[in-house]
């Protein structure tokens, strides 16, 4: 199974990397850019055939290692 | 309009960050993890109402700043 995980800074948290990229885009002439937020995207191959096992595993991995729940939120989808 | 951009290391390129996370997950007991690849996810708010303008803008931004075309590939979707 394959998991696709997105980890983003929470809306209430400053995103300095996003701000820096926004300013860089503006200085390159991209004036239509209003806001940029940057997070991580992970593709994880899993050695299990069971959807529920995969879901629980990914959720645990996100909470223990892949995200910082204080400042980030995550979402994921799992496909066979 | 809102653009959601995913930037990933190309399949042919080593992904040391992904390898490190895979090993970290294994040492935490996640033995079902076969492979991890890590990239970036960007959410960009755009000040334009035209889909074609938005698409061209995001494509240019990806090529000029948001990705390194030598080692990364990108994809994006745009929603009103």
C-alpha cells in the first residue's frame, strides 16, 4: 500500500519559509502571489495489505515522528 | 485562486532525507515501512480569477524558484 502524507504548519502559526518564498517570488515579478505556505509531502510504501493496519500505522508515525503536533497538522490518504 | 504544488525528488535521484526517516521509523518499530520519499508541499494563494493565467504563473514559479528541475519534479492543481 502507498500512503501520501501532507504535513503543514498550522494556520495559527507563522511560516517564515513561506514568507521568504513569497518575497522571493515578488522580487522575481510574480505580483499576483498573495500568500505562500510550505509544508512537507511524504510518499511511504507500506508492506501490508490491510487498509485499517496501514491507516493506524501512518497515523501513529505522523504523531510520533513525521509531524510536530504543536505547530503542524497532517492529513493522509492511502491507496492499494 | 489557490494552487497546491508538490515538489518531489526524481525517482532516479537519491533521497537521503527519506532514507533517514525510513531508518528512524524502523527503529521506532514501524517494520512495515518499505520506502519513504520526502518532498515539499506548497499552498499558494493567487490574486487572479483566470485559470490559464494562474496555471502559467505557477508553472513559471516552479521552474524559476520552487523546484530544481535537475533533481526534482513538480505537479500542481489549481482550484478557484
